[in-house]
C-alpha cells in the first residue's frame, strides 16, 4: 500500500505535507519541495520549517485554522 500511495503522489504531481502532531514528525513530498523551488529534502521536514515558509501576512490566519483543525479533528487544507 505504501508503494501505491507513493505512485499516486507522483501521478498527482501535487505538493503534499503531512504533520503528525503527537509525534512531531513531518513529511514533505518531492513535489512540495519542487513547487516551492527547492530540491527534494533540501531542508528538514518539520513544523518549524513549514511555519517559516508561510507568508508573514498569512501566518496568524493559517495558525488559527491549524489549531481549529487539531481541536476539531477535521482536515486542514490551505
């Protein structure tokens, strides 16, 4: 199933990031790095890095929406 998931991500050619709040681990897809203009795994996939990539004018709204997602258990999509 992991192989199918990886193939699906490649076929979509869509940037994806995933953050496991409990463990703190994160995943940034190769397309995510690419759409931001970086090489795959050029920087560490973690919440702090993701937060630093959010435009400063959007940060308050994005973090508010993220907190609501965590508290409600609903998805977060920006």
